[in-house]
C-alpha cells in the first residue's frame, strides 16, 4: 500500500478543507445558543462548505467546526484522497485500507500531548466552561457529544471501544446519553459493571481527527484505535487519562473524563437525530459523572447537526455500514457485486447487488445482514441482480417496482433488534429496542427459464446492437440534441 | 431579578397547581449555565403574577407549549447519591 497522506488531527483537516474550498472561516460572532446549530443544519441541507466558526459568544478562544463529514468530498479529504474522488473510489480505498494489517496505537508522554495543554480537576471541573451548543431549539439540553468518541474498556476482555453515543450536559458535572443495549458499550455495562454496581470509567474525546471519528462511527469488528491506524496508514497517538487508566487520542481537542454511574440516572433528550426526527421523548438514561476536563489551547469543538438529509450521521454511517456488510457477505462466499446505502435513506435501506447463482440467495443475504452486529441499524434490505447499478437510484427503484413480487419477494422478519430511534416503531418497541425488518427480493427466480420466462429489460443499452448504439451516440449532436454523449 | 425556568412534561396535567411538586427544571437565565438542570421542590400557578419566577413548558418531543406558568422554587433537591458528589 502506498504512503497515505491523511490529516492527522482535526486542525489539519480544517486547514485542508479551507484550502480546497470545502470549509469556510466565519469570523463574526456566532451564538452557541441555537445560532451555531442553525448554521450547521442549513449547511447540511444545502450541501454547503463546512463552517469553521472562530468567534463564539461567551467563549473567547474556542471555535466550532460543523458538519465535518457531511459530503463525500470531505470524506475523500479525510482519507487523503482527491476531493473529486467518486463514491466507488472512496469505498474501494476504505476496503483496501481496512483489509490491511492492523496498526497498533502508540502511547506518548503527557508532555507531548496537545490535549493536555489545559487541565481542569476537582472544583475547577465545569462543563459550562466549554462552548457546549444548543444544537436544535427544543432539544432536551446542550449536547456535548455530537461528533466525538466515548472511550471505554471491558475490564476482563480488555476490549477498547470508541463509540459515538450522544451526550447531553445535565449540569456542570453530569452528562446523560443514549446507549443502546445492543451496542458495544451497552453490552459492557450489562455484562460487567451494572451487575456489580461498579462505575465504568469513560473518556469522551471531542475534535478527533476525521479518521478517528470515522473509526468511532464504523460498525467494524476491528478495535477502533487499530482501525484508525489502518485508515490513516500510521499509528494513532494515545495518552493516558488524568483520572483513570484509559488512553485517549492525544491530538483530540477536548477530553472529558469520568465514570458512568451504575445505579443512578438523570433525564436525557429529546434530541434531533439522523432519522430526521426527534423520535423518543426524554427518559432516564445512562449517566456520566465528570471528574476531569483537558483541552488544547484554542480548542475547536466539532458539531454534527443531525436532522433531515444529509449530515454525517447519514452519510458516514451509510458508507461504513454498507462496506462492512460487503466485507461480511464476501467473507461468507456470497457473490455480491456491491453494497450501497443511499444516505437519504437515513441509513435504513441496504441495497445489495449479487450474481443470482442459486436459489434463496436474497434470503441468505438478509439473514446474514439482519443477524449481524450491523443489523439493528437498518430495517430494509433490497437485493438486486448484478446488472442493476446499485448506485443509480433510478435503476434500483425500477428493479424494486417491477421485479419484487408482492407475495414471494417481500419477507418480514419479526421480533428482531431495533433502535429506539426508528420513527415508525411504537413507543413500546422503542423502549425495549424491539425491531422488525424486511427483505425486498428483486431477483428473477432461478427456476425461471432465462430465455422464455425472464422478461427482457427494454433500455437503450440493453436492446440495441452495439453498432447502432455507437452510431446514435456519435450522431447525437448532429440529430440536433444537446447534452453529453453517454 | 426574576428567574426564568423551563420544564419538560409529557402531559400538562403533571403541573398540578396548589400543591408542592418535585420537578427537574432547567434555567433559561442568560449566561454560561443556561439550560443546565436541577431537581427542585416547587409550586406552580397558571396565574402569571402568583410567583416571582416564570416557567415555560415543553412537551415530549420538545414542542413549546402555549401555556405559561409562574413558579416558586422552594428548595433544591439533590437526588444523586452522596458518593458521586
């Protein structure tokens, strides 16, 4: 694998984005109370350049970077690729890097760690000293963690987890968040800490390098510190926390350390989410008590403003969920030709292209997809053949509407695992993470005769001889039409 | 100066008048601590001049209610176990 030249910190990423025109510097004062959130939301809805807000009301010296990875261009920049790279190119690069050898992190001395430039301990700890934004009007609180990593470790297995669990500031020393029972952290809590009544040490890292954030967001079986190393081509630098034994990315902008309480909860939410809704009301949720805050000089807080498409919650999760499913299906020997989630599905529909070489292949794909660790995050799998361009929604939609037999092609899976964020789920299902899922099998049945039973696709590229197609394309302008020859 | 508070409820019936309630309320006063919470014993009234402080209400999904109240914060209540404070 060639040398990777990806931004190693949030600061390098911002600089690269400004240089390419994919971020704008905002010098005028921006209010943390709704205004910053409104800017980021509009940026997401318009697909605009990411806002780097350098002057935050009440918080001199701090800045915000919003919508860090809400476009494929910024995703390419994060990976050190040409911003104009296509989605298939970016996906191929992700697969190449994440199929390489794991790169273990290195632990550096505290004196060399930028995130230790300022350290707040004891009575000095107060989350209100950070420019925690009110992201959406009507949210249950100011959200500390919208684009970040919550770092924990299983005390027996030693598994390190960086996960993106939303975190609301309840008061200056307390945060609360949504941690689903099927998540890595949820399982660590129910497996070890809660039965013992022990507090779980955590560290929240904000303003991560974009690839560290990508790793925290990816549903990969590879531990996130190693995954981050594989994505960036070099070891990620970690440093030990002040108040516990966890190790955190040394180049992060802000670190919040503390303990997840095993026997006490405060309210959390509601919060606007990637589905485009505030789905669940407030409830008593996992509670984080803060013991220390460390941060860089002139720290930049990252903000993801989730809502209607498209933001990084949809774009990056669609990207990584699709590619991780592709790896899983290929590992099982299934002849998939590609997997894609359209971000505008708010990562709810998985589109799988496959060579339909045997009966039941769509069902096998759906069972693997829904039965995997990825499964709770989407509830629709659509399987199309290898002649359908999975990235072309017009083709996929046509295949769905014409090949999916209402009686034999739609298969509902009941009583599965779902997230509390599904807008279509009942309040009861949301409370207990009960899901239901569906397969849309858009393949021609293998027992249909390919000559006499399978309908012929009537399209320009399918029904005309090559020489006629070329003649028409070459004469297109001469006929008097405008537009590119395709 | 009168304080401004906000509360989230699923049903306005949770804000019974004429008796002491224990609520989780957040401050809407300007400043660094805006939107932080506390648990408190309070009295509320739909008569806006009944108590010195004002109370704004939001419903389950963050919708702002048209109903306004006045509120008296009787005392702050700490429910978090002392070992975590």
